[in-house]
C-alpha cells in the first residue's frame, strides 16, 4: 500500500483495500445438481463388490501358480484380464436402473446425473444409455441384463468399464449376482456371490470358518473383501480373533479393503458405517477348488436357519455352524427323517455336519441363542478330492426369508464352454419354511423366466410354468426347460386350506448328480436371495427455490415422496408408513398426502404432539394389491441459515408389512455459498479508518491481513496477494491443524513488510 512522507506535506494511506485477491475454491461435499431433473426414486441401491485387482490377488492366493516352485503341478495359472460377469434380473415391467461408474466420481444425486458416463436404463431414451441386451431401452418383467467385460487391473482407474465399485440403483426390485474369474484358469477357478442392496448391509461381521477350520483343506485360503457406501467409513479387522485388530483402514464410497488370507474362524470386521463383506475361500494348489460367501451382519444373525440343498455322499453338502458366544451352545437340527443328534458347539467355535441327500435341513436353538451357518457343497471327501462340484452359499435366518425368490443368475452350464450345449446341471434348490408348528403341504409356483407368460394360472390369476407341492424339509430342484434359471421367480401360491405364513429358502448351484465333472459343469453357486414382497423408495423435489438457482439451498422448500410398490404376486396387507421430519427442517403444515393410484388425498395433521402425521408410529395405508403403487408425500422447509458443518439434509422413512421392513432414505446435498470477511491493518491500525497512520517516506511498514471464513463451507486454495509490486503477504497464523483449508469460523493471519513511498 502507498504511504506519504512526513515532509514536505502530510498524507494518509489509501483508506480502501486495493486489489487484494483471495482466490478461493469452495469444496461442497456432495455438491448439488439441478433438482427439478431428478428421476424416479430408487427402491434399491447396490455397489458391485470385489474390485478386480483384489479378486486377482485372492485367486492367486488360492492357486499361486504351477511348477515345483509353487504348487508342484502344471495347471493353468491365474492371469489377466480378470473377467467380470454381473447379471441383473428384473421382476417388473417399467424398471429403471441408474448405473454410476466409480472411475470419474459418483453422482451427488444418482437420479439427476450430470456426468456423461452415468447411464439410465429402462426409460426408452437411447441418448442417456441403453439397457444391455435391449434395442429399445425398455426393461420388462423377466429381463436379464448381462454386464460382461475383461478388466486389466493396472487400468481400473483410467478405463471406464463394468467393474467392482460401480454404483447401481433400481426403481423396482431387481436381483444381482456378481461372478469373476481370471484368464488362464478361467471358470475352473471362479466364484460368484449374490449382491444385496445397502438396506441389508451392517457394521459388525464375523467369519464362521477360516484357515484352521476342520477340514483344513477346504478353507486353506480365507480372505475378506470389505466395501463401503459412505465416505469416511473406518474399518477395523481382527483376522484371527485374538482381540487385537491387525488392520485399520478408512474407506470412501465404493472403496474396498482386501484381507488377503490369514482369516481364522471368529475373525471380526467392525465398521463405523454400514459395509458389505464377502468371504473368499479355497484349497491352496488344488486344481481347482474355491467357495465364495456373503457374510451376514452379526446384527442380522438368528437362532433358526434352513438349508435347501441335499447332495449324495461323496459330493455331500456340509453345514458349518459358528457359535459367536462366550459360552457353549447346543444347536438342534432336523431333516425329512426327523430330529438328528444335536451339535454341541464350544464358545467361539465352529462345528460341521453333513446333511442327507434329497432333504432340506433346519438348524435352530431352543433357547434363542444366535449363531451363523454356511454350506459347502462337495465337501465331505478326503483332502484334495472335493473339487468336482465345489461351491458354497450362506444360510439365511428365518427372519430374512420371504415367500418369493428372484434368481439373479442361474446358468445351467459354463457360459464359455462349447461342450454339451444342452446340459443343464445347475438348478435352483428350494425348501419351504413353515411357521412354528406348521405342517401339511404348501404349493410353490415357478415362473421360469419371470415374465408371467407360463401355461399355468395361480389363484391370483398370474401365469407360471411349474407347480410344486412341498412338505416340511423337502428339497426340490427346479430346472428351466431352456437350460438357464436366470430371472426365475419362485413364490408361494397357497391353496385354500394350506398353512399361512410359509416362506422359502433357496440357492442356485451345481447338482453333482446332473452336471458334468468337467466342462461344461459350472462349479459355482450362490444363495438365491429373498425377493421382497414390496419395494419402497424415496425421492425429493425442489418446490420453492428462493434464490432461483435450481440448487438446494438453505430456506428452500422440498417435497418428499415415499413410493411403495407391490413386488409380489399376491396382495400385501396392512402396510404401515412412518417417517420423521429431518433435522434442520420444518414441516409445512397440511402438506401430507396419500395416493393409491386415483389421485392424492390429504392426510390430516395431528392435533396432539407434533403436527406431522407420519411420526409416532405412522399410518396404515391399507392393502397394496399386486402390481399396485402407493405414494405418501409431504413438504419441509430447510432452516436458513443451517448450522455450521451441516452440508446435507438426511431423511429416512420406514415401511412395514408382512414382517418385512424397508427404510427408504434420501440425502439432499445443500448448495452453500462461500463467504468471508477480511480486515487489514497498516502498522497496527485499521487501513479503512479515515485518519490512518502517517509515515515518513522510507519508513518500514508492516501490513497484517486477517481473513475469517463466515460461511458454512470449507475453503481451499486460499491465496493472499497485494496489488503493490514487491508486497508479498505470507501466512503466519491460523491454520492450526495444518490442513491448508480455511474451515468455517477459522481465522487466518497473513503479514507483509515493505517501506513507505510517496503518493
């Protein structure tokens, strides 16, 4: 700044701050996009698990390579590229799928994409993406989308393709399966897992088996893959369950951690936010033997599980039952032959038992003690003899199963093999789960292609292909006549007089009595995940944009809509919808409405407590008929200003029916404008005062600049410059945490020195 000499006449520094530049980059976490363009709200949100580089490491951990230096044999090594194979099956017409690639960062609002790489499938608009396998970009009931490509691990970031870490959202129920294998060993050393939406993720996991579990050869390699859906997820892993975590890692959205071997039974994973976890196992150096599992969060474990698979001795199905408790438990089990000798399982231990051929089985405790169970098929032989039909799956507790199953991927043979093209050796296995004390028989309908186009008609008027009448513990194998069980829908179609409340436990995988031991037999299988009876999604729209910028801002009014869709083929009664007004917002009175398809009608505000009609247990909206859609809507106004540090509005609803629960969630990223205040001192006096300091020409001058972040946004790239040549402000204080970011309310002090000049 200019200063006048003391002689011959007095002068003052210019009172206004001149040409000082603050170059700011505001980092808005989850910066908002235009809200008006948002599409239909998703009912399910998935992340494709198991990045290919981690899959490659796991496969090489199972089979390090041929030759005497490694495995001592000369089978094909595991090579790149890693082949990714993701199958998506739709249960209903009009399904929309949003596909968001991880490589260029995730969309803040997936239903309002701003990146060209994000695709919308099923809306009939070819310009924003075409659903794989379709020409018109329409997704109908029974549609199967195959995402298949090879992935070079060195180019995962630079090449955008279908791979682990991608984000997928669906407006109606879908089933997803993820398979992978290396080049060289190909599908002989491969695995597949069912993929669950984030509603089923959790924060605590425990491995039921590990590298020392008997028989040791089955799980000689045991590794974990852990994926997060939220930034800042802190994961700790105690792989050997000795009470001391060996690994602590922070994951962001779509990132995965790999525990490459060394996992023992009881090994734990704890996360600060929900994650999904897969357990990959194998017999090291056997040619080839591997089983993959999805771990159920500990908080979802139960005291009763059903197994639908029963295979012959020599290819037997072995159930591994893990007791997590600090005391011994007794697990009862029963088959079609009745109660079997109980399993006494010591604290923290795992027991196993081989189930009989042709029967399902039920494992339970009589005192409610919780446990976990997985199955290994072709696992009852001596060491290194269990590779003919090796696959595994996770048993689901009674609380998790539903009356309907949708098969995400169910090929009857190796899709890469040209041998025996008519073979169908991998059926869907199913057993009924009767309520306590239930007996008799139950009708189960199978719609082979999930398209409702079969020759038979169920009591609700739906078309299907095969009727099965099953009794407790009966294990049925269902084969589609076209050789592929993908998109098969299996559901309870109860006849008059049959027990109510029956659900289904199911798996897809190789049948040792039908499949070839070599090609085209496919040594893969998964749990066939329960298909929900209904789906619930939540969306939002900008109703009143006070600054007209099309972005969500403090003071704006938002409209929330909860969408409930019947995903089954029978009516869903007594649907209860509840919600809470999100933090940092105010309910707009008399804005709640309900629409059963004939137009919105008001939901009266409450007269006691809060006015909002959906809290305190919510409301019963009645019965949602098959294929029907109900919506519940309400409005809120965001606080203005928002508290410091609040950059998003989070709202979660709840929908309950038939013992099933959905928690549709929507996050509104807020557009927060950066702002700051700067005060400048010249030799300790405010440069904006009229009097200002009077200095002699050539006298030393110290300028001090104090910058305060008065916004709710953390600012980065803050640089102070002065228009006077040679005056270079330097940061001297304020950045106490040395993160080079100016946080809200933080004050930074800069200083520059020079000499007074005439002017």
